């Protein structure tokens, strides 16, 4: 009997919570700022975040200057960043052969153990040849360098066929796979190489800062269900905006 | 896209030079490799290196043209002075690339005799040279063709430890790689442990990604099947490192997760007592199951790792079953048609292990419409895949429920199985025989597609194989095929076999083969009286052979089958019974009667079989029973039976009661 009573009481309490849930707790800007100020952060942690961002993205000079001014130690040798950035830049400029040579100088294992990356670099080379109108060379290149890769792997073959389709269309703008000619494709390939180099250096390929910001947005979404409070809506400014009541 | 005549003219000329260009360029690079001008040589080396990295086709074509010896010369000719550093780096890198994942390349590099030169690069003052040397050596050591590393030589041990102690990541990684791939025997494991290799390796666990991975691989090699080594490892800093390895099974990189799992599998298989915690066991299984979905080599290795882990362990098989392993694996097999052979083998072996003891697993597996999957695997070109699929089928068909429902007896399944009996690989033969041994026990339909496909002839052929496992397995399959068989089926066998050949099998050098041959014979002479005639072919050659084998004092397993043969023969006519007596009491006396020995055996089945023979020999309905009884009594056999009235085995006790009852009817009173 007493168990039943406890159970009923529990139900009653739940009912109270439910009625409260419909009206969320309101937190004013003043209260919110007070709460935020109570959170202690270490300067060193923030410096590390900034350094991590500069290093991962490859801003060598900025990283060097930041090191001098803040005394923060970079997590990897800045010289390797220079090499890595040279590779990235070469791809972004469409000099894929040059990029390949640089990667091989940095670490010959990367392309030897990453068939997908190697294929994408070769594919980018083909795209550049097509872009320059060097059709015969492009065909020969596709035949000699890319066709064997396609034989080894079904997925590669499909991508190869898509790329070769660029040659079929007189007017590139009508081609269904024209996005391959886009500069964004170069950037995609460049990013892939960058990530592979970072991994080979045992460095994480993504900076921490974006993860923190994503966490912030997620946390705000979660909190939205329970409270009304000042949001950060513009990540680039970090400005607190009053809750709309 | 330009298609005008002008570009056509230029493109045709460029095509002409382009097609000739390639082979010209390749031939040209060789002359430049041999150039005395270091600048020219360097450029040629870089060119070859950049062409072959990542490109297996180019590696092959350069290899055929003799690039490796040419590059090896360039390396050998360069001295250790600073100005040659670039040449050292580029040639080492090129050789390393040839050796990377390419067995023919490794072979060529070793054949070129450049291995010692590469080793010397490790002591070069220039860091880049050291890196290049260490990398290429590591590639070589990942191959099975790597030179044997003699860990027992002190000099080699010192060198190995100097590598492990190095600050350079590539060099310490090389040290770990050498251990991972060259350490084979327990003596080597012990020598390494005593020299303190475990303490060195665990430092690498806290290092960079490649150091961690190299460490995990080498740990697995040093600890494998060596309880002492495992105990040393777990003892280091009170189990801290075992915890580290367990933590690494949750690492972000799949290869790290895989290698740490494989390390734990090795430790578990060697010393399971360190895994008291259920959570670790299920965690390990779940991680391996997740890794099965990894598209790269990690997935391949995970499949084999899983089969290794659960092999023979019912508790782990149950955990895996509860973690939905069967459905997951079958899904992978069904959705991905282009799986690597190693992964296919691993997946089928895992399924085989899951079905080995647990009926729930077998039923679950069969219910997932897997026959087509199995049939495709049976037709695969790789022997390991075919064998794994057969073992899987063998274990699944242990399910009496599914077997008797005829799930394995369709023509669809039977045809590829019979075809595999012709397979050149003996491991495939043994595996398919295992599967067939079970499947032929399906009595659900009167027709046997196996026999219709000419299976019996093949089994007879295989019973004459050079490989004793194949002979044994073929006979087992025949034995099962002839179990409770009608005369028609027995005829199909007997008509293709001669007594001489069969007698050879009964006296085969391998005892397991003898046992199966006798068991087959037992089934052949079981049933109606006419089937007994087979043992009398060619002047009773087969019966004589059986008798001779029994008199040799064989192991119990063989003796049991032999006695049941005699039992069945003795169930026949007067002539048959007398023939059995001839075998039991041959002219040349002096040796102790083997029946007495058998009656005193620890094996209850042997005692039982012997008593049965006696029952049939003196069954009162036959005319010569009385005389045979006299003979048995005077040979001390009936008195022996009287001592056994309280035999521990109920079956034996009951049979003895029958004999003594028969004995009394001959006027024997006590």
C-alpha cells in the first residue's frame, strides 16, 4: 500500500514539472553575463587553441609571430608546415605534378600507402590537362596513368569515367560533370592532401576551434528547450543578443 | 574543345612523339641513372621515384627494365660525404617505394644486394638520409621475404636496441617492425624479453601514431603463445600497459583500434585469466565487429582476428551471437560484392566458429537465406575462401534440425561441393569432405543428389590420396554415406573398389585412416546378410586383414570399429560365424587372446563391442553355437565375463547378462 502511495506521489510531482515545462525559465542579460563571468578560463588554453588553429590551417608566419609574442609553443615543427603549405598551394594553383613531387620529398610513404589520395591527385592532373585544352595529352595520360587504377578498383573506374566525360562535351558549361572543372574541386583535393600529410605527422587533421563552436551551438539548442537566455547568434562577433520574450 | 585542322596537325605529331615518348623516356632515364654527373643522376633518380610512388603498374614496368640494380649501383657508388646526401636520399626512397607492398620489388631490392648499404645509412649524420634509409628498411621488413634476423646474436640485439632507443620516429619504428615481422620462435621471444624489449616497446605506446602502431604489432608478436612473456608484460607497472592497450581499442584511428584488438586477442588466447572482466571481452568483440565495416586492410585483418578470438570458445561465441555478429557479417557479405579474399576468408571462418557449437547460431545463420552466399564462395578462385566456406557449411550442417529439413541437400548446393572434390588444393579437399560428411547424413529424401552427381567415385579416388588427412576425411564421408544404406547404395561403392585396395586402407600407416576404414566396413556389412560377402572377396582378404590388425594390439578407437565389424559378420550364417572364430583363434597360438585384453579395456565401448561379438557367436539358434561356446570357455573368455557381471557401464552389464543367459542354456551353471 505504501509503495502505491509513493508511486502516486511521484505522479503528482511529475504533473507539477509538466506544468512548469510549458513556461521556460527566463534569464536576463545581466544574470547571464554574471554567470559567464564566474567561469574561469586560462589564457594558456586559449593561446593553445589559437596556435592549434594557425598550425593546422598552415599559417606559418602568423604562427611564428604568435609564438614570439605569446610564448606559446607550436605543437609541431613549423618547418614542416612550410613544406605542407607549399604542397597545398601547388594543388590550389593547379600544379599537381609539382605538388606530387613535394609530397614525395616530404614523405614518400604517403602516396604509396594512400591509393585513394593518389588517384584523386592523378585525377586532378587530368582535369588540369583538360582545362588547358591539351586533349591528346589528356587522353594519353588517362590511358597510361589512370586506366590501370580504374582496373584495380571499381569506385576509381567510375570517377575516371566521369572525368573523361569532360572531354566529350564541346562546351564545358553543358557538361553534367562540369563541377569537376570548378576551382572548388582543386580546393577539395588540396584539403585531402593536407589532411594526409597531417595524419602522417601524427597531427590531428582538424583544428579544435570549429569543434568548440559546434559544441556551443549544440549546447544552445539543448538549453533552448529549458530556458530563455541571451544567445550568441553570430559566431564571428560572439555578441550576446537579448532573448526575444 | 579545339578540333580544328591546325590542332589536328599538331596533335598528330604530338601523338607520334608521345607514344614513342614513353619508352624513349624510360630508356633514356637509365642512361642518365648511370651518368657520372651527379646532377644528372640525381634528376634521373627523382624522376623514377616520382613515377613509381603510388603506381604499381609503373613499379612493375621499371622493375622489368632493371631499374632496381641500376638504382642500387647509384646508391652503392655514392659515398658518405655530404654532397652525396641527395643521391642517398633519393635512391633509398626509390628502393623503398619498390619494396612498398610489392613482393616482386622486395625480391629485386634484396637480390641487388643493397641491404647492407641501406643499413649503413642509419648511422649517417644527416637526418634526412637516416629517415630515407629507415623507411626503406621498414618496407622490406614488412614482407615475408625479409632476411631472417638472428635475435640470438648479441651484436644483432645491440643493434636492435640502438634502433629502439633512437629519437628518430622512423628508426624506432624500424626496430619495432623488425621484431614484429622477424620474431618467430619462443626462444627468440624469451631472449627479447630477457634483454628488456618489453620496457622499450611500451615507451612507444605513448609516442606518435606510427610508433604506437609499430609497438602494438611487435607486442603481439613477442607475446603470442608465450605465457611467460604475457605475464612479464602484464607485470610491468602493475598492469598499466595492459590498460593502455585496452584503452587504445577506443582510439580514433581504425588501424590503432585494430592492432590493439589483435594484441588483446593474442593475450587472451595465451593467458585468458587476465580477462576476468566480462566487459573487456564483450568490448573486444564489439570493436572487432565494428571494424569489419572498415573498407581498408583493417577490415580484412579484423575478420581474421575475430575468428581467431572466438575459435573453440563457446562463451565468446555466445557473446558474439548476442552482439548480433551473425546478422552483421551476413549483411556485409550480401551488400559488398567486391570483398578482398583475406576478408572473405576471415568472415566465413568467423561464421564457421560461431556455428561450431551453438545450435542457436546455426539456426540463425541458416534462416538468413545464406545458401547463395555460400555457393558463390564455393566457386571463388582463392583456395582459402573455398575452404573457409566449406568449413562454415560443415559446422552449419551440424544442426540436426536444419539437416533433416533438407536445407543442405539441394542440387544447387551439392553440385559445387562435388566439383570441389576435384580441387587441386588439399586443404580445400579436406574441408569439402568435412562438409559432405555431415550433409550426406540427410535422410529426408530418398534421392541423393550427391550420388547422382557421381560423388562416390570421387570419394573413392580421394581415399587413395597422398595426403593422410584427405584419405581419412574421404573415408569418413563414405562411412556416413553407407550408414544404414540399402544394398543398391552399397553396391555402388563395392563395385568400384577391390578387396586389395580396401585391405590397404585398413592397414594404412596412419591410425586415424585405419579407424575410418574399419568404421566404413562396419557400416557396409551391417544390415542384411548378403552385404557380409564383401569381406570374403579374394579369399577373405579383408576379413584376414581385420583380424591381423586386431591381433597387433591397436588403439581403442580402431579396435572398437574392428570388433563391430566382427560383430556384424558374426550375425550372419554359420559359415560367417566360423570365419570369425578363425580370426579370433588363428592356428598359430601362443599369443594372448586379444579379446581378453579388450574385455579388460578402460573403454566401455570396446568392452561392449567385444561382448556383442560373443553374443552373436553363441546365439543358440545356430548349429555350431555349442562348440563355439566350448572354445570360448576354454580360452578363458566366458569366465572373464562372469567376473564382469557388475561392470560399471550399464550397456556392458546388460550384454553380459545376455551372454551368461546363453551360456546357461548350454548347461553352464555358475
